[in-house]
């Protein structure tokens, strides 16, 4: 089952790449921003609960879709870019087994233990 989930996430990552290709940005923006959501791991400096909360906000696909939808609604390419990057990053993380975090620690995710 994990293989099927990883393939699904890889397909969603590919869809994110396609969505980015429709924007008027150079490709270096995509690759330069792809790891930016990981800055949310700094929340772990305040403990597991704060870390899981900040990490999950930046890695939740519903949040990414809301940001993207706001970008479409506002006709704002920078906001749409942010949504696409959040979605792409979340998909990429899940391909590598990094899921949303539980409050018990960084290694405890909704996909299992790292």
C-alpha cells in the first residue's frame, strides 16, 4: 500500500510541476522555493507540540489548496505560486515518507514512524 501512496504523491508532484509551468516564472523560482516550507521545522525549537503545529500548517495540502485558490481569486501569481510550492513540497515530502506530524515527536507521522 505504501508504494501506491508514494506513486499517487509522485503524480500530484508532477501535477504541481505542470501547474507551475503555466505561471510566468522562471524555473529557478520553483527549485529555489521548493524547500522553503521546511523553515516551519523551526517550530520544534519551542517543543514538539509547537513544532508539529507549525510543520503541519506548512505541509497540509488543504492549506496549500486554499492559498492557491486565493491566488486564483485575487488573480495574484505570487499567491498562486505560494500555493503551488506548498502543494508540491507536501507531495514531495510524502514520496519520501514524511507525513504530517503528531505531537509526540518529529518522527511520528500520519504515514508511520520515520
